[in-house]
C-alpha cells in the first residue's frame, strides 16, 4: 500500500509530471499523425513509437471492422509523447481518449484525478479475463485508492544474457542463480575471449531510465535505497555506495568501450555484433536477440537477475493504456484497450506477424500458448519467472516510502534520477570519483527529503 505521506499538491504534481522520461526500451523512428478530435464513432490514441505499437496501428483496421470504432493515432518518440500526454492529461483537455503510460506514471496520474478507473469495465467484460494479467502488472497499475487505472500492452523485467558458446569454449558455467560477484568474476574471465569482445555490457548513458534503471536494481540487492521509510536520503549510505562502486568498477574494468555513452540500444548492438559476452538488461531484449536473422540467435543463455542480499532483483516495467478522465468516449476507449491488451490481439499478431512479435510479458496464458512457447523457447520461461518474482513494493532489505524497483514512484524522480545518473556517468568516464559523485547526488536527494519528510 502507498502511504498518505506521498500525496502532493496537484499543481506540483502537474508540473513534475510534465518532465520527460527515458524508458528502458528500444524506440523506433517512425512517426505518425493523429486525426481530428474524437467523438461519435471515433477515438484518439496517443502512443509511443516503438515497433510493437506501430504494428498495432497496422492491425487497428481489424478493430474498426469488428466494432465500427475508428481509431485516430498520434505516434511520437518517447520523450515527445510523454510531454504531450502530460500536457493533455494535466489540463484534462480531452483531446486524447487513450494514451500509452508506464507503471511509473499511472499511479501518479491517477492520484491527480487525470485517469478513468477501469474496474467498472473489467467487471462488465469477463471475456477480458483480468485475472490472466500477471499479478505484478495488475498491482503496478493499481493506485492508492485500490482502483485499477491501466491495462498492460506488454511488460518486462531484467536479467543477464550471456554467450553460451563463449562460456563453453572457456570452460565456464553460469550459475543457475548468480550473485553479482559471480557475474563480475565471469566477466573478467571472458573479457577478451574473442577479438574485440568485452566481458559485459552495462548501461553508462545518463538518464533515470537508462543507467539508473539497472544500477538501482544493484543498489537494492546490495542493501541500499534512495530513501529510507522516513524519506531521509541514503545515497551516501553504505549499500548505495558499495553498489555504485561495484557497478562503476565492473563497467570500467570489463565493460564496453564508450560506456558513458552506452544505453540499451548500444548494448543491444554490442551483443548482436559479438562485442560483448554478457549483458544485464531488459528481458524484452531477448526477443530481439533471438529474432530470425540475428547473428546470435540460439547462442545465448538467460538466468535470473544477479543478487547479493535479496532473493530477487529484476525490475518491473510495462507500457500500458490509460483512459483520460475527460474522455468524451470512455466506453469506446475501453473497447480499444480491451482489444489491444486482450488474448485475441496476441493471437492476431502471432498469425499475421509471427509469434516472436507478440507483445508478451503481461498475461499468464501467453506462456501456455504452444505457438509462443515454441517461438520464444530460449527465454520465455525465464522472462515470466522474472516478472512474477519482481517486488515493486519491497525490492530491498528495508521498508520503502514509495513503491518502485528501478525508480521511486514520485513525480520528482525523473529529474532527480537523471541528475544523479549524470554524476555517476561522469565517474564511469573517470572524470570524478564515485565518492564525489555520490556526495553531490546526496545533496540533490536531500532537497526531495525536505519536501516529503513528515508527510
């Protein structure tokens, strides 16, 4: 449960929520244009331009044929779409009926009264099968008031991906449940195993959803936290400090070249091109690495996120659908949401585009579908286990004042996380020490502490 102390004035939330976010997903480059205002038999949908969303746009005529509801899409890059969503939803302008939101924004938007609850629709739509949605996803899209405000389009956690053939050639075995120290030791042993190959790829690119996403999972399992239960900043605490030094030392010693400029996309390229033997990142990357035509298809192994003091450590993220409270067509908006997040849509994608393109990570039934299981055999079971073991309300060793594994679910975190990541990325680049980076970061976090302490 989220505590009342997290409630903030609406104006503050509106301003903070207008900040941009960097999600741990690979975005495409296609941009579409939206239609006219919604009304009658049409709705407006504002969504991020990643490949699975643009695939949905191509299939949307099927939805229109079935329901008679026309969908006008506006498709933008992540930072642009988040800005546009926050502006429209904060003002309750009602220009867009549905938008893509993550499990970071949905509880915040719901608390501000910007979203339409979905429980009433779920109750009248048993065919949607809400209980089939994986529990961590259901919980992450439920707000303080206990109501559901989002439905996932797809979801992910995080895990290490490693070259089985390289490990075999070196006589190495990846533990079934590795610790971070074991991963670091293996990275040292496979560093240089082949010409131009480094031991591991870890994000060093600044951004709350770039470097800070994997690093915060390391912080959690090393015993650290951004804030204690009373909102006291802990970035110079022993757990945060130990984890950050470990991460920085590992990427500097055995990580990719150009680490301070490397994010998800760069590590994906390094792994695909054989420039790294291991990579810790989003489970959604596995589908790209195992896609037809990938040079490393069939060569990779997958294990749970490394731990130290916790039983699990993987993050939890979802692109989900939210319905604007001011929508003039909420009933039609729900029909679209239930279609886009439904079982039948996954079947449609599998039949028309191949099962590797199915927006997975949200439904238990996906992982019992024989077609999907066969197509994603290398990673599907490990992905489901990673999502189901994610603990957004209890990700570390101490009580937290707000939920979130790779983020702290408050509006101010986008700015704080990005600024802290810039300091730590500077340490990765060797321009300052980790101690110096964390000292500056602690001061930034203490400003947030002053706002929240005692609430």
